[in-house]
C-alpha cells in the first residue's frame, strides 16, 4: 500500500496563528518572574542591567529563577516568531485556494483576525526580548516608543480593515450570517485582536517620560480598548443566545474561555494607563481600589473558566482533542486562558494584594498564590508542546486513507 508523509497542519486554517500567540504569551509569563522579583528602581520594568545586577548579587533562589526566566523567554520567543513566519507563509498559499474563497463567505471569515492578533503579540514579545537581552536599550527607549506606536497602528488598521470587510458583508445583506453556526464564542476573536493592539498602545503610556507620547498612547489605547469591550459584549450576547438554542459547537468549545485572555489584556491596559496618568499627569489610584479592581477581573475569568470546563468535559473535548488522537486547530485556544490566568494572578498578587498590604511579599501566602500562577503557566507550556506534536509532527498514512472528520 502506498504511504505518504503528512501532518494535520497541512490542512491549513488561520486558527493556527494561535500557536504563535500561545508561545508569545508564555514568553510573557516568564517575564513576570523578572518583573516582580528583580529590583528595577530606575524604570517601571526590569532591563538587562537590572537582571545582570541581580544575577551577580542575588541569592541562589533568585539566580535560579532568573536563569529559568531567561531560558523560557528565549525559547518561547523563538517559537513565537517561527510559528508566525510559518503562518504568514501558509496563509499566503491558502489565499490562492478555493477553501479561502469559501471561508470569506461564511462566519469563519472572523478567524482571519487571528493574524493581527498574533502579530500584535509578537511585537510585545520582541519588546520583552529587547528589554531582557539588549544592553543599554533603555537609554534609547524614547526613540523606540514612536516606532512601537506606528507598528501597533499598522496592525490596528489591518485589524479594522478585516473587521470592516466581515461586518460590511454580513450587515449590509440579510441572510449571509449563519446564526445557527454562531453557537460559540468564536466571533470574539476580532475583539481579542483589537484588545491586544490596545495593550500594545498602552505600553508607552506606562513607560515613557514624554507627556506627549503618554497622551498619544493613552488616547489610542483607550479607543482600541473601548472598541474591544463593545465588540465583546455584542458578540458574546448574541453567541450565548445561539448556544442556548443550539448547544455549543463541539470543536469550538475552547472559545468559551476566550473571555479570560481578553480580560487579562484589557486589565493590563488599564494598569498601564493608570501608571501613565500617575507619572505624567499626577493622577493617583489607591492601592486598595486597584486590588478590588483586579479581584473583579479575576472573578470574571474564574467564572468563564468554570463555564468552559463544564461544557467541554460534558462534550468529551479534552479526551478527544487534547489527550486523544483527534486534532482540531481550535485546541490552541486552550493555551490563551492558561497564559492569561497565570499573568492575571501575578498582577493581582503583586499590584493588588502586596501593594495594598494584604500580603507580605515573599511570605508564605505570597508563594502560595504564586504557585497557582506557576501551575497555570506549566499547563500552558504542556499544552503548547502537546499540541505542536499533535499538529506539526509528520506521520505516515495510507495514500488512500480517509481523513478524520
């Protein structure tokens, strides 16, 4: 019998951009070690010089944590860019096929927004790589912020053009949007995309010493953040109504948790804006208020994690598509909630509980909460490694075999 070598990823879907997104998100989880454990008195984030000092003067536990963080950032930033390049090349080929033309005529056109989402994450990941591995970067950072704003502006315009093409098609004509196929949170992907752009815009607001740069970053991040919130509310409301009537689409089950990364991204945007307002415009936020705000965001995330977990367990999603033999590109959407939960717990602990004086930094309670964040991080890493092996490992199959449904 003739046999050929193939892999599930050879049947391309734009959802595979989430593979790049997940790797980039894990890069951020490792940066949290440096962000909250390495002293950085001269700027709001740790840079190469702070890390070098901590490695030279810190104790063995801190040195070990820094070494793990540096290796993690390097490895997953590499996977992030590698996957992004593969996806861009594959999408270019995919656009020439009949499958792409058909996708543009269905609800699945929204999956194309995974591209600007992954691109925005890659810009964030590369900024982290620069902070951590490039000496003296902070001395020229004010020249980099305008370039960062331009990069996110380009990605934001791309995202809005894609959203405009989709909404223009479905809202200008009746009957072209299949409401029965709206029974998941897949249509929240555009909201996630522009939310990622908004948090990118907010970075200069938190880090720049130029009032003009901070003001521009505040305005642009606010616009994209508000747009993401509006899109999320509308898409989630209509999708939930469809799910109540038709049940949740089985392969789209992981999208039930997409609220989790959206909340983390917007939460970080608000924190960055608050810091920028404090430094540049003398507006002060109380530590207790920040703690409650982060607790509210974390509560929303836990609620949707429970909802998604219940539905997917009832549908047998994990046994089939995660630890089983079946494959679905949508499985990569499971990485995002794990990453987002880990990052949100780190911010809730350090910017909320510790800052408000509710928990002593590096005390028993501190490490207990940190442990939960690390567990979520490990889950994300395990998912990426498992899914990459499932979808990208080549395997021999019979030439006349019927592909799985």
